[in-house]
């Protein structure tokens, strides 16, 4: 069983060996995370050619060579040639994280099916046992956690900063955080208005208790 983490790859080099549809999925996911991508492939899907032409990714139009992994933080072998994928795995240096598509035993990590809603990230992994099942569960989660969760989580971050700054009572903070996280609050929609009301009431409660205690 793997140890689940959210890996920060922004600004770090990711080498993807392969230019087909699988490589394209991996590359799009890495782009969302802000990685600097180098693709190694003699041929590539049109969408990947376009990304290279726009300077979004670097495309080395060639067959894989072990020197292609120099400076890589993360390596993905995404070709349909097992020998090439194996060569990539063997060429990786200690400390480089390697994923070989369709070969879980050769992977340092697995790429989960992901639902993104602004700050919310939900990852589903079967550790390579069944990517199809992971994708099905992801679709179910996409329906359960709709697009509204993006702005809602962004609001919660702003609200949290205000609570931490303006409420010095630990129990008061907990009550506010619980209220803001409730489904009934999210479904209300008027988040700023409702939050202002809750914050005012909590400050009054804290003030009254302090007055009672002298």
C-alpha cells in the first residue's frame, strides 16, 4: 500500500518519454500543477506538437537516451514500447521519482484520477490495479462535488484568515469554523452576508462572557 501525498512540482523539471495519448494525459496533469515539462519522442500527438510550438513544453524530437533524464525531478515513461519504458526506469538516478505506465511494479508513484475544484483536490487511486475503476469513481465524485466548491473553498480561506485575525477565543474560532463548513451554510449561497452575521454574534458572545467573568 502506498503513502498518499500531494506532490509540489511547480517549477520543477518533469521528463515525459512518449508522445501519444497516454503521454498527453500525463502532460496536461503536470501542466496544471505548474511543472516544467520536457517531452522525449520522435513523434507526438497534434495537441502536444501545438504545446511545443507555443513554448508551453520542450519537445526533444528523438528516441530516448539515458542522458535525457539529467536534471529531472520526476520521470514518466509513457510509450507503448515495454523495452523503452524499461530503459527509462533503469536510467533513472537515485532520488528521481519514476512512473512507468501499465507497470505498477516499476513505479515509485502512481498518478491518481483527480477531481479539482479550486483549492479542493480529490485524488482516487487503485495503485495501478484498475485505472478504469479510478476514473469511474472520479466521475461520481465530480457529480457529488460540483463547480460551486471552487469559489466556496476560496471564500473559506478568506473567512479563515479573518477569524484567525479577529477572534482570539479558541472555542469561538472552532464554532465559526464548524458553522462555515456545514452543508447548510454552503447551500445558503449568501456566504459573505451570513459570515458577517455569524462573526458579529460570536464576538458578542465572547464579549458577554468576558464581562460576566469580570
